[in-house]
């Protein structure tokens, strides 16, 4: 949890990946005490077990090491829980919450607790009046419920949720130190004639360490025993809140003790939970894609490139023209979201209870199978000039098709993905029927993705329900329809730039019709309509890549996998190249959305992109805080929000960056390999670059950098793919700059800029672009 | 004016968020989780007072049940200690079970009572158990003066 709180950090507005959260710089010094404590604890105990315990177990009984082992285990367990458990962080308040409080709102609000007046102070960082016993920790930058203190030895706040573990840690550590010291003393007393041996020396050293730490630890334990008996927190004791007065929070000594030791574990706020689950799922996806699909793809593509080169050329030319279909219409998406919301509950609870490692992948697997079929069909179609071109169509449409096919797919981006993901994860605890979505990124797209019922249902789902179902049937139908259309359009016209930009537009304008034919005229207008979608798209791309990887995996298992892969790889490469150049801020967007989805610790947000907009660097807010005025200075916060991009957690950016850079290198390598393999054809390059379709958009983004080389080689070779790719990258590169500033501002303008925020059941908020 | 919505989907499709009401915590008995049953003025024209109070009281009893220190929570604690807290990986705590029940209850209340009246209750867990958020929706078709922005005052809801 300390890590989470740190990462949650400042999150408000999305900031570019390179910018570290200004208010939460990485401070390695924070980790020194906890590292030292861990080292001493584990090191000393290990030495004790290795050097002292063998003789003790022989001399006295085997119970001695067992007892020490159990005690040490208890110490470790409580230490870990105290360190990693969320202390009871309050999520940042949504900006709606304080709308009724204006500049004249007081800094303090008084509430009567058992006849005693208690003041609740306004927290300018978290944007609410701090509940009684809540305090804002400046180290963690969170308001913590029942705040006790910030313990540097565990590098975590001690609050309502983990006070018990901290207290038990202290108790057990005292007992453990006493045991180690006592048994070490016993050993030394029996070996007074052999004190120069290694065993004795180590035992004496361990005794010294134990003795050294015993005094402060025992003192702290005694102090907390008194606090528990009196029903006070360290914060209250140290600040002297109830000095000479009456403590309104005490229930008597016995009840206070039983409350600390016997009460049920308090829940953590959903948004924090969602964040962790999001990060975990996301990182698992990335790892899975990298470790599993990359070598497979490489093999398959090499294989395919070595196959019929003529077919490869033909496919490439088609791929240049056949861009992914634009995402589905928003109206179609909307019902899907609504329906998916209902499905949230069941899948939320199931999601939480069984912690699926990669729900998103599971979701997209059935969808992916359809491209396989399509690819096969495409091969035949092309050869036979049939109207069926599903395979080819589906290949580039993997990203775009997700949207039409699944509604929550990539094209939907923030709208679908976010609601789906966040909801399932976050809503699990209370989901039952309440559909607690928690904080997701933007909206909670997780449930839509990972709803097991939807995933398993597969076919038969309507377009709207395909958001969550990702049914193979749906995808197949849609892709077939679109591919047949696209095939016709391909046959009829082939202006490469237009087609190239189609992919860009389809990526950036999820609201565009999935009809491929209509995509062509939609190009230029679509491109200009992208202000809102790009962030959405950027967010969706990682899931798109996950989808792609899933589909690719399914595809590979198809009977005609090899030929399919042969066809698909060049297209995908080309498609990816285009999309990479056209999707500039996927990592920051993804990070932003990840940030949004979780933590309150640093974001003032609830369910949507509002938090990023809302939060500001706490330093600024606190410095401007009402220290000088009796009233909350609300105005100082708001203007800062848009200008100062609240820092975001460092976690997502590094992940994305490292992946992107390494993927770019890998993509380039692969491209070169494919190029060599199909050197004679000259068309291999078209698909060669950045072939990793399933990889994230980050990779795609960096593929644009590698495009320089492939493109030049392409153009030098004068192959067909080069012409479409060249203008595409040219046209999309300028566009690259556009979404970046737009992204940072998009959360603020999202509501006004054609994106509708709708709160669903349980407060799930969906942002639906209209 | 009372707007009729057949279900929550319709609510979301045709309604725009007009206002949000926040029910604050009731700290009169310490830090145990209780919410004020004071009837907000913005809801006067939207929902009947007994229904609203019944909902909040029911929620309060659920939360009191969750935080009750009884045999079950004690055994849970002992079991957790004995297994070095690994039991939490498999088992749901008592609080979480009650939270699920609360979530289901809120969902049911929303569908039966609040959504037909253009209201939506948000589970307090999303706000860190600090407030119960009740969103007031205006029917887009029926009211032209409704505002989707939450910054407007409650009067716009009428």
C-alpha cells in the first residue's frame, strides 16, 4: 500500500510520460529505514537459526527452534501486513462533492460526538472535511482514517486498517527479541570456554543486535499498549488533543482492546483496489504478450514470409488499402455499456473472488478466432476474386474491429474499456447487485471486458452486448460484413493515402461508422474529430494489443494458421506502423487512465476522468491552504488544476516506456528479418516493420520511429507498400502532436467536448462520446 | 417534476445529471459508520420521506452489523493470525460479506425505488464511506432547462 499510495500520487491531469509527479518525487531515503529494519530482522534471525538453534535443539528440545520459528513467522506476517496494507486511505473527493461549498465555506466544521465538540478540518488536497480521527499524511499524501502515525520502519501510514497488524508486530517483535536474546544467552553461558568459535561469535553479535533493539521496541510496545487501553491514537496523544479532557472515542478499556484486536478487517476503498487490480492485470497482460506472443509471432511471420511471396505481395497491397474498420457508432456502444453494467455485478464479484490473472485476454480469445477464419477466407477470396474478404479485413481491423465487434474494444477506448475494466475490478467487493464500480479509469470498463458470463457466451450477442461478450460470432459477422465491403472498396479504388489515413481515422474516431466503404469519406473529417477520442483510443490501445495478441493466439491455432499469419503479418505490420504514428500518447493516456482508475491517494476523482482534472500538486494546494484565512481557498485549487498537471504515479510510465523502447527495438529487428526473408519480393518490408500487432500501442507508437528506416528502405525499393505507408506516416505524424496537448486537457474538457458522462447503477460512470 | 423511467438504462440514456446530493456521516456515536437520516431539501419533490429514511436506516443497520465485534469477527481474527493472514487470500472477511449485501441492497433500491424517480444512489464505499451520493437526473426530453453540469444549484433540478 505504501507503494500504491506513492504511485497514486498526484494523479489528476494526465501528464506526459516523461514528467514525474512533481509533488511525489522518488525519494530513496524513504526506503532506508524499512530496508534496515527488514535487514536486521531477517538477517539476525537467520543467523540465530543457523548458528545457535542447532545446538539448542540438540541440547534441550526441538521445541526451541519451532517456537522461535513460529514467533518469527508471526513477526514477519504482521510486519508485511503493516507495510503493505492500505491503512485506510480516503479517496480524493469528487469535485461534485464540494460544489455547495464556496469561498465562504469555513475551514472547520464542528460535529458533536457524544456531547463533545470535535472539529473537522477541510483538507484542501483531498477536498473534503476530514472525518474525526482522520489526518492527512504529508509523506503519503493521503487522508488516512483513524490516522495513528506514519511509521518509517514500515514506510507506511498506520491507520484504521493496519493498526492491529502494527500493534501485533510490535508485540511479537518484543517477544521475538526476548526469545532470541534469551536463547543466545543460554548458548553463551554453556559455551563460556569456546567463545572464540564462529558460532559463539555470531551468537554474541545477534545478542547485541537484539539487545540494542529491545529497548526502543519494548518502549514503543508499552506506549501503544497504553494507547490501545485508552482508546487514543498516537496522533491524538502527541498533539495533546485530549490532555486533561475527555476522549469521545473511548468505549472503555476492554472494548477498546477488543476493538483493536477482534474487529473485522475494515474494507479498503474501491478505487484503490481497482487501481491495484488494474495495474496488476495490465502488467500481467504486458508480460504475457511479451513472453508468449513475441516469439510465436516471430516464428510465424518468418514462416509466412518464406512462403509464397507473391501472395504476400498481393496481401500487402490489400493491406495497404484495407484499413481497420472505424469503431462502432456511439449509439451502439451505449446500450452495450448499459447492458454491460448490469453484468458488472456478477462478474465483479466473481472477478474479485477468483482473481483471474488475465481477464482481458480471456475475453478476447473468442473474438480473435474469427479473424482466423477470416484470414483463411481471405486467402481464398483473393485467389478466387470472391467477395469474401474477412480474413484480410479482419487483420487490420483487429484494432478497429474491436469497437464494432465488441463495443468495448479498442475503438471504444475509454468509453468501453474503462467502464468495463474498472467496474469489474472495483465493483467486486460490494458488487453483488450494487454494481460498485469503484474508481476505474474514466468509466469502469473492466466488467465489460472481463465479465465471465459474457466472455463465455461468445456468440449470439448483439452488437451492443458484444462489448463485453467479445463473441466470436459477433466479430465474425461484423468482420465478414466489413471485410466484404472493404474488399469491394479495395477493388474499386486504391488511393493509398486515403486508405492509410483511414486506419488513423478509424483509430482516432471510434464514433465513425464501421463500414469500410464509408470510412473513406470519413477520413478527413474524422481526423478532425479526434480531439476527444484520441485519449480514449490511447487508453484502449493496450487492451487492443491484448486483444490482438489473444486473437493472434487463437488465429494461430486455426487450421490455416500459417497462411493466415502469412497474410496477416504484413498487414498488421503496416497497420501497426500507421497506428503507431497516429497514436502518440497511448502510454501517457494509458497511464493517465490507470491513474484515474485508482487512487485516491493522489487523485481527487471518483469514477471518471474528473480526478485527473481535479487534483493538483498537494504542495501547491497545501501552501495555498487556508492557513492565512479562516475559509477554504477553493479558488486557488481550481485554476491550478488545468495548468499544473497533477503528478501521476511513476509506475505506469516506466512500464510503458520500457516496453515501448524494447518493443521498438524488437520490432525493428523483426522487421529486418522479415525484410531479409522477403528481400526479393520487396514487399516484405511493408509488413515487416513493427509486426507485433498484439503488442501495445506503445510499441506501435515507437514503430513510427522505426518507420524511418523501413520506410526509407521501402521507398528505396519502390515497392507498393511504401507509397501508402509513406504518406500515411507523413499525414499522421503531424497529427501526433495534436492529441498530446489535447490529452492533457481532454479530461477537463471531456464533458463538454462531445463526451457524455453518465452514471449508471451503483454510481458507475461512463464516458460516452456522442 | 417527477420523471418516470422504466429502468436504469432508460435513465442513463435519456436523462442528464442535474445535481448530486451528499448524505454526510453521522458521528454522534463516534467513528462507527452511520449516515445522517436528515432528509435533503433537494429530494423533497422527488421521493417520499419515509422511503428515503427507510433506505438510510437500513444501510445504517447493515454497517452496524458489519462492524459488530462478535464471535465471528473474533474467530476470523484468530484464524487469520494462525495462518499468518494467508486465509485472507481465500476467505472473505465479514465486513466484505456485509458490503456485498449492502451493494445488492443499494442496487435493488435503485431499481425499485430511486431510478423510477430519477435518482441514483451511489454506494458509499466508492467515496471511502464518507458520504452517500444521490444523483438527481433530469429527463432530457421533458425538461429543457436541465443542466448536465454538476455545478448548478439544486434549483435547476426542479
